[in-house]
C-alpha cells in the first residue's frame, strides 16, 4: 500500500464519522461546552516554537467562530501576536474513567484580536459574559481583549472509537436562513408586546437582575439578545441547539423554563 494513502482502518473511521454528521455534532458540542485548551506556538527563548497549552473559556460569535478573552500579558497572547496559528481542543465534559471514551474536537485556524471599534463588540461582550459571568470586571480594564479564530481551517473530529475524520472549518460557519431572518422581526415584536414579563423572569433567573425595562433586540439561530434599563445591560440568552422558524417558540420556552428553575430550584415548572 502507498505510504501516502490512508490506512483502510482510517478510511473506515472517516466514513463512519461522516455518517455521524460531524459538522452538526461539533456545532452542538461547541454550543454547550464552555472551555477548552488553546495551543499556541511559544515565543519564550528556551522553548521557542514548541506547542504551548492554556485552558481557556470561550464563546461563539454569530457565525460560529470561537473567541476568547485574554490578558495582554498572558503568554498565549504574546504567542498569538507573533504567530496567529493556533488550535482549540474541546472535549466532552464529565467523563468518568477513560477520557478517550468521549468525544473531542480540535479546531485549527488563524486568530486575530477584535478591534475596540468592532460594531459586533457589544454582542461579543454579552455572549462571553453569559458563559463567564465574572468576566465583566475584566472587561472594565484595558488589560484584556477579545481574540477570535477568524479563519477555521480544519477540524479534527473524534466521536468515540471508530468515528474519526477531518473536515473543513467552513462547514461550521453559519449560513443565512432567509426564513428565520424573515420571521425574526415578528417574533421579537410578539415577545416585547405580549411576553415582556417572561423576559423579566429570564433576566431574574439567569442573570440575577430585575431591570425596570427589558426588550428583546435580536434573534439568531443560537439565541437572542435583550436590552435592559436600570440596570443598563445587553444580555444574551442561548439556545441549546440551532433553531429555525418552526422551533423558535419551544427554544424560547426552554430558556424560560431554565430561568424559572434557576430562580426556584425546588418549584415545579
């Protein structure tokens, strides 16, 4: 067999993984897992060029690209400034026993700092703070900044034994959903006109605040944004999976259920 050709077992694992819809699974895992290992290329003179691993919380932007909040003095930040190539490895949380029994994915691509005047920045703040509530105080300093994997080149997908493949990172990025985009304004108006009290419940249960005014401002496939007054905040409420026009209502109800359960853990919902 030609050494450049994949081994038959590798071919079989790749075929099994493709039947498993790797991009769909990876997207769902990234939506529901909040930390991973960032591997950059070290610039420290004694280990120059060696892989350097850091545990990092991460969030996803509207396109599905991971981003992190990092200190300017962090070693991995310095590494990224010199060489933006890095990988993010995420694995199934809560595995007992053999960690290789669970799924794990590695996203490989190029990172870039998010500009302070990026129009998407308020939504990035909200998305990240939803996952890392304590990050709010970091964002108030000038020593932290967001870095995002601007180009996801390849993904290594392992869904357990015998389901292993590579796929192009472009398959993870969001494609426009004209039907959802068309229905979103009506759904937003309905929530603001008829369910403002439920939005209040969500703010209370999931963020611990009771604002004087609350208004849904945007609806995406992975969640929605709310703007509050007194206190003035932009909040993100994620769905556990991507939605289309027909699944927005149950996804919003699920958010409300989670909020009620968080506010009153012993109360049936």
